[in-house]
């Protein structure tokens, strides 16, 4: 009887893990920074904020404010851990808007493999990006990136993708991120 209970517990645990990994995520940032962290290069001069007034489809967005005199190649990003399974394909997308960023600045959505303990697997950062010069003033521009998590090599132990919503290449300015989505294809 004890073995049967352990087996059932194991099966339930596996089902819970599969359910978590398969969850779609939609975040309009109406509730602020909930579930999002941040990171910045050591020398970066940046503020991470929730803008309750600005948004693409409704009020609420995440915003990075660079400068003044942020080192041009210093990057900064919002971060979130996304549960995944090797062999599955996922899409991440977010909308961005900018004001006062330099023309060579880039905005990106990056994904990097992590294990169940959220330790890096040593995989490259996979990313989709847009150059600030491609964004018209006041326009929300979509960034989309689709990835198939490999089942071999370093990726075979992937349990999470560390997602970054990043800005790089400007000494000052502001970038907004809104209407984030992550889903299995």
C-alpha cells in the first residue's frame, strides 16, 4: 500500500510539473512589477519602474529610465523565469515604445537556459531585437522570438528560460515594455 501511495504521489507531481511548464503567460503590467526582477551592468545608470499611466492596450507598463550619462554599452533589463520542457517550442513577445534613446540603441527579448535550481546551463542567449531607429515616436513596436528547446547537449537539463526585456546602447532615454506573452506553440 505504501508503494502505491508513493507511486500516485510521483504521478501527481509529474502532472503538476507538466501543467506548470505548459502554462501560457500574459502580462499587461496593470499590477506593476509582480513576478519580474531586474538586472543591470555594474556601471549602468538606470531606474526600473512601473508606469501606471502608460500602456499599449490599457494603462500599466514596465519602464527603464537610462541616465543621465549611462555608459553607452551598459545594458539593463527586466527578468522573469519561464518554465519549459526540452523538445517543446515556445514563443515570447512583448511590445516596446521609446523616448529619448539614441539611434543605435537596441531593445530585445532574450532567453537563456537554466536548470531546475535556476542555475545557468552555459547556453548562449537567444534573442529577438529591434533597433530604436525602427520605432516611430509614440509607436508601440512588437518584438517576437520563437525557440525550440533542444533535447540534447546542455539544453537537456533545461527547466526554465531566463527571459530578459533589455535596453542597450544609449546614454539616456526611456523604454516601455507592455503586453508580454509567453506560450507553447
